[in-house]
C-alpha cells in the first residue's frame, strides 16, 4: 500500500515538473520580448563568425597584380689607380778614419748614431815609418862590438850604443832620426872618420781604427759637423 502511494506521488511530481517546464516559459509561446521595429539584442557569442579566408584571394590578387618595384642599378666602379710604391731612399756607404784612439772611435759612434742606418767598427794593423837608423854592421862577437865602440870614441865620435840583444845583436847604433836629412848627415860623418856606417828606414806596426757606416744620401747628412776628431777623412766602401 505504501509503495503504491509512493509511486503515485512520484508520478504526480513528474507531471507537475513537466507542466512547469512546458507552460512556465513565455519565450516559447509569446514570440519576441521586444517591441516591433526595435532590433533584437544578441550576445557576442550568438553573432555569426566572419570568414577569414574571404579576403585572402583579394590580397593575393593585389600582390600578384602589383607593379614590380625597380631597384636602382649598382653604381659603376670607379677606376682608381693603385697606390705607387714608396721609392727607396738612396744610401751611401762610407768608411771614416783613421781614428787615433779607441775613445775617438766611440765618440764618433755616439755622435752619428741617430744619423745612420747601420754602423760597424774595425781595427787594422798597418806598418808605418818609425824614423831612420844609422848604425855599424854587427860583428862576430860582443867583444869585437865593444872594441869598435872604443875606436869610435878615440875618433871623437859620440852618442853610440852597443846592441847586445834583440834581432840585431853586436851592432853599434849611431842614432835614430825622424828627419832623413839628419840621418844622412850622421852617416856621412862616421863614414868620413873611416867606419862603414849604414842607414836604414825603421818601421813599426801600429793599429788603426775605422768606422764603416750606411746612411741615407740626403743633404742633411754631413758627418764632418759631428765628428770632432782630427785627421779623420772618409772614402767610399762596400755596403754591408
């Protein structure tokens, strides 16, 4: 009995809900809710979406029919002449000297250091006259040389010397002269006294100091304005 009553109640409830859903909404039967002549309001979500592909053909057509843009022609290259290579500055090669001492050579190097491209120092050995020697030839023994010297004194000939060593032992030296005229006069006096006097030129080996240099051949280079050593000259030499 209870179940039948519950079933009847549920059926009545379903009928009431269905009648309310069907008859309780006026939009389904009474038409529009606005006055005639007034546009109906719609939500943005209810508006139809625009078709984006409609304008694409027109855009493509406008691009296809657009006039081609003419680009400016590249400028013609200007024929500029290549730069000329720098002309080498002519150089001169000189040898300065002889310098009397190594210090004179060093002073010249310092004075010319900023004016030349290259320098080198060198030393040479030269033989130069060292006077004129008057003498009596060597005897066979030192005793004979001493006896010859006593004979010179007996003839009033002074200023002699008996050589006992070196490369010419047992000779009697009669003097060393710078002036050849004085040497000849001394020899003639001894010969006139009856002795076989002889005359020979003496020489010695001495060092000479030179400075070789390479400089630019320009009017501004003048070594004589800077080198103060006396007796120094120059001549051309091979470059190095």
